[in-house]
C-alpha cells in the first residue's frame, strides 16, 4: 500500500493531518496545471483552494479507479470551467494584450535566438488564450501538460474518439489563429518606419 493510499484511508476516516499531507503532496502540481487552464496565477490559486475544499468534503466518493491527482485535477478543472462560465466575457487579442502586457514585437530586427523563441512562446500563449474554451482546454491538457488521450477522456468525461477529433480541430484553429496574429504583426509599422 502506497503512502498516498494510506493517507487517503486516514483522511476518509476524519484524520485532518492526513488530508493536509495529501494537499502538500499535490498542491504545487495542481497549481501549475491550473495556471495553464485559467491563464492567471490568482485565478489558479482560488480554483485550487476551492478544489481542495470540495475534495475534502467529497473524499468518501473517491472510487480509486483513477489516480488521486487525476480525481483532484477533474474537480479543479470543473471548478475553473464553472468560474469561466460565470465570467462569460470573451477576451479579444487586444484586451488580452492590455491586461497581460504582451506586445508582439517586430522580429526582423531581433538578433538573438532566445529572444525570438520566447517571443514565439508568448505568441502561442496569446493565441491559445483567444481560442474557444473547448479548444484551449484540450490543447493545454495534451500539449502543455502532456496528458494521455485516456487521461483527457477521463478528465473531460468524453470518449477517446472525441478527444482525438476535438484535438485535431483545436490544432487547426490554433494554426489559423497564429497565422492571423502573425499577419497582423507584419502589418504593424516597425520602429524604423516613418509617419
């Protein structure tokens, strides 16, 4: 029997110290995952806290047919979706840039490769943020968190076939979004252009 299994058994029977140990074992990983889902450290922190409260209250419903972290992740993920639905406002690229300080710069004048790579990473992150919720979610799970198709199917409560088709559509939409953003960037006047 693993340490985690023993802690779950103790926590189910009311041992708060055991549950605290489970929180400590999983909170950093869950927080990092939720930052990718929510796009905001503050929002991720609230989601994680809410998830642990719900997990504590529902620990006796954990059926142990999946890993404890996967169960926790599903609770946190559903909490994040609920919060997003409440705040339904769509985020445009311009709004996202204003709130996150991201300005896509002209790469033609950049001289060092690390800066170009980071710029591309920022561009991809910005593109992911403006995708639909379904597309963003599945890309984060597969590409950023490297989850298996089986894990994604379990977390989203969909079939593996649906995971594959949704992932394909999400990748295509990301490609289209990135191309549009890059075209927008090329149309922006550079620092050397004359008014």
